[in-house]
């Protein structure tokens, strides 16, 4: 049994990587409809032709790395708010758990929930049988096109890193 499991886990991770390889910068972002920690539903169509957005996928609410990442986004909210984009953290946790997590950390961004893992699969971030999402960040412009995919997210600096990347990619700043 252990021998089978030790071969199965790498195979599952390889399969997830293969899905992600299919999603590339310059392609249209996969469609989604996800519930937010604010109780609202968010869809790709909500942003089409209006504004860009960022999906910062994280593995699990209330874990040390995810707590650090959410804290970094909270602390970097002013720098991020300079841009005319919406920024979301996303996980496969149920909406109620993400709402609790957001509240516990005084989050300034909405956390989205993908409990059935369909969006995680579409974005190629579903890890180990869909039990969690990989920590990747997707930058999508107002036309729904993927502008960047960060597969090396640093939890402690995620907020400032997102603001910096938005500037590098030329996302519009809000009018003063």
C-alpha cells in the first residue's frame, strides 16, 4: 500500500502541473463563479471589459503560510488600492471557513471559495487530488487575458509583490 501511495502522489502532482502548463500568459482566463467571504458571488463576466483582477490562490485557511500571505495582503492593501483592479485570495475551503479566516485577520480583500475545485482545476492549481490549491497568483487584464502567472509566491511579501507586479504589467492606476 505504501509503495502504491508513494507512486500515486508524484503522479497526481505531475498531472496538476500538466494542466497548468496548458494555461499560458496571453490566453483568456478560465471562467469561474465563486462565492466571496462577503457573501456575494463573483464571475469572470463581472470584470469583462471593465477592470482587471488578481486571483491569489492559497492552499488552506488558518495554516501558517496562508495566514502570513493574507496578513501581507492586508498590510499591502494601500499599495494595491492604487491600481484599478480587484484582488482576491482563493482557496478550495468552504465559504464559511474563508469568511471566518478573513474576519480573523481583518482582511481588506475578499476571499473566494471553490469548494468543488472546478475553478482550481481550470486554473491548473488543484493539488493532490483537489484537496487544496497550489499557491499561485494570476493577473488578468480587463479583457480577461492572463498577463502573468506567479508560481513562486512569497507569503511574507505577497501584498507588496502584487502591487509591484501590477505596476510592472502596466495595470491602470485609479484616478486621483
